[in-house]
């Protein structure tokens, strides 16, 4: 039996509206009250299947709703459609409670802040996505791949933390989303992203006031040979890009550089700046001195990593080390210049490529020696095999065989890399920006010297040439009151009575720093609190304070246990929260170069700054290294980075003096000096 409306719908609306009337689909027509529930359900199911097929044909898969298709439920005899929840606003109404006037609505995070949380979106894929065919997945992947290939986008761009988030956002928009235009990406969206990043940078300013900060400055030349100077600010929360200056029209003498530094100091706040670290070039050094006269509370020091690199350079230029490196280079160049030899080695079990020295990173020279020593067995197996006989007709082939089979060459490689082990480990400590490193420079240099002396069994004749090079650079570049103060205030060293240095240089450096740099409290109060700290009185005498002195980061230790000495606590936190290196600037040049490629070499300088800060601010949220970057206790362990467990007799210390001889260069007279320790 039908109702009166059935007749009107059938003759005026067609078959489809009749089905909606009988199925009880609300919103289009009124529901027929006389239809059997079983018939109603059958018609409703038919309508849903037709609607689904229609959407698939149009390419609309319903991804705009993360909850899938609408849910239907029976209320009495009627089938009512329950609309999906709204995504952008979730009010108390939807939780079953009425939302009155003035009630706050919860909204999803917007802007760039949502991206700075790190990691990927943990949302599970929808059932719809999981049910797609393999062909559909393949076509989608291929569309992305073709875009990468056509635009020459580096493949490692997929490792960007923004990549998967961008894909998720596109999927949530549903069918018909259009990508932003060239102008939007270049102007509008970049401006919006810059505003959000600026909020992140501004949040660091509270940290600058509490812990102080370090201004890092360094210069370089871009692909158009423009001289640029980058300025960044370091604090324990991260590095902030402040400004990049095109110095094409500026004479980079001491006075002009000092004016540039002063401008940055005023931008950051002179009361917030504790340390200025730059390159050790003479003009930067003179500018640092002028800035110290203008702002007496700010310390200048050269980059510690750069200083250690120069130590490695000086040692690498020693005659005996230089000739040893030349022999190693002969072997490496021969291997990589002969395809058959290289393929033979690559087929050996566990083969890894030989590291070759870099042009500007002097540590790579000694890392290359270590890498070559790791391949000793494979290389000796090569030159003694029958496959190598055809290369013995060549002079270079004969020379390489003599070098590879000479035990003195391998022993000298081993000794040299062990000598450099403590220095390279100190370089790693100073080169990090993941943790403040200023408090470890003094102790690190002492441990590096101690490790080299132990290697030579305290034989002054052997270790003196190396120690003299280290001391010369240390005295001229890094022997600063700031480093002595950081060493004294680091509880990991102060409360280690077995190794703490009581040299007058430490105390004098601390007192000189207080007298010249501290203007916010009386010297009498500070000296009284220094006595409390040294004698472990008050909160410093707690058992927990002693137990955690080596485990906690020193600036965090002072925040917890320095409450009885508030003036010294403030000083210690401000000093121990600084970095000793401007390596953050150098790492930032690689970001600059990726953004400012030859294809975009007309990019305006200000827009370049905007892009650089956006990339820099996310870097500190990326995955950290698996090891402790400030592992100072292993600096003096000469075998730590270099070798695994060696067989007994590999290096005989009793015959060290005899083994430390320079190898004769094959084909020449053996009149070289001995390899001095």
C-alpha cells in the first residue's frame, strides 16, 4: 500500500526520487510511512552501492573524512543518516554537553608550529586507502617520482620531516586540491612561514636573558663570489639565524667588522650576550678586541674547532708525517685509478671504501690513514695474488706492492693515527652544537696532551714535537680567562679531586674574569660563594649533588644545586651554557648553498635569509647522534676511535723508538729523518 505522496513523486520526480522516498533518505523527499522495513533496507542498500560506484568513477574516494563513509543507524522504523564529525572545530556540544556563551572551542594546531613538533604523523591510514589496488598505489607513487625526476629534486628530499606531512595534508584535502602557485610559494607562503618561524625565534629570547647566549659570526663567498657574513645566536635551546650581510661594498677591516658585531649585539641585547666566537683571521681578532672595549662584559674567542683543525694541519706538515701520507696516497690513488684492482677489492668480504682526505678538513688526513690501515689484509692479499702479476710490469704497480708489504709502513700508520686519536676526539667535542661545549675545552686539551704522553711512555724526546705544536696554538688562540672560568665552574671537574688541576692559572683566570666581566653583583659576595662551592658547603654538600656532578649537564646541575649561592649560580649558568665553536655557521653555509643554487642565483638576499632561517630552525628537532657528543672522559684513550682490539704484538712499546722511523720512498735514496714522537 502506498501513500498519496508516492503518486506525486513517481509522476513528477522520476525513479530516483521514488527510490529515495521509499528508502527514507532524509533531506531530499519525505519518507513513505507505509513501506515494509525489509523493502526499505533493500532499496537503501541499492542506493548506497550506486552512490559509491558514482564517486569512484569521478575519482572521489571520500578521503576528506578521516572517519570513512557516513554511519547509518535505525531509530524506530526510520533510517537516519548521522553526519561525520566536523574536523576544524570540536565543541562541547559534540561531546554531549551544551556549549554556552564564552566557551572555548578546541581547534587543531595551525601554521608552522604543528610541524616543529618533530616526527611523522602517527595517524593510521583509512580503510579506504588500505583497500586500494596495487595499481592505484603504484600510479600514485609514480606521479610523485616523476615530479622528483622532472624537477631534478634530490632523492634524499624524501627524508625531510616535512615530506610525509605534506602528503598527509594533501590527502586530507580530498579530490580537486590545487597546488599553490609560483607566486604563493615565492612570496605569500614564505612570508607566512617567516612569521611563524619568527615566533619560534622570539621564544628563545627568554632563554637568552636567563642563560646568556653566544653570537657566532663567519664569512664565506657564494656561487656568485659575493662575500657574505652570517650571524647566528647560540643558546642551549638551539641556534637562531639573525642576519646575513652582503659585504660586497664593505671593507672588512677591524673597525667595520666591529660595527657589524655591535649592530648584532644591540639586536640580541648587550646584557644577554656572554660570548662572541668568530674565525681567527687577524681582522676578526682585531674586531673582537674593539668590541670588548665597547662592551666590557662580552668575551671574544676564536673558534675552538678551527684552532684544533690548525693543530692537525701543523702536525700533518711535519716532514715524517707528510712523507707517510704521501705513501698512503700512492696506494689509494693507484687503487681508484685501476678499475680491475678496485673491482677485485670490492668483491672481498666486508669491503668498505677507503676514505680519502678532504682539502680543508685536516682531520680527514689522519682518518684516511686509519681507513687505509683497516684495509691492510685486503691490500696485502691483492698484491700477493696471481691477478696482480700483470700490474708488476708497471713501475707504480711495483711501488705499491713494496709499500703494502712493508710492515714499517703499517706500524707507522698505526702509531700516527693513535697519536692523533685524542686530538680528533677533542675536535668532536668542540665541534658539536647539540650541547654547550665551552665547559669542556680546557679539560679536553689537558686530556689530549696527557693521552699523547701516555702513548710515548712519557719519553719527552718522542712526544715533544707534537706537544710543542699543541701548546703553541693553545697559548696563542685558546688560553682565555673564559675557558679557565668554565673549567673551574664545571662540577664534573671541580669535584673530581684525583684529576682537578690546582694550577694558579685556573684561579687567576676565574678572578680576572669576575673583575672584568661581572657588573651585576659585588665581588665580595661572589668570592664568598666561590668558597662555598669549592668546600662543598650548603646545597653543594648534598650527596645527590656529588653523585650527579658528572651525570647532569653542568648548567642544569647549577640550576638545581646552586640555590645557596645565587650570584655564583647566575654566573655559572651563563658561562656553562655557551658554545666554544662557530661550526654552526659553517654548517649553515651548506643550507645556504642548497637554497641558493645556480638555478636560483638571482634570488634576492632578504628572501634567501627567510628560507635559511626556516631550514635552520627545524634542524635541532631532527634525530640526534647515538653517542654523547661531549664524551670528554674518552679523549685521552688513544685507541678509542682508531682501532678495535689488536692482536698482541701489533705495536711493541718496548721497541717504539726503533719502530718510529720514516720509511724510505721506494726508488729513492733512504736519507730521510726519523719519525719523531
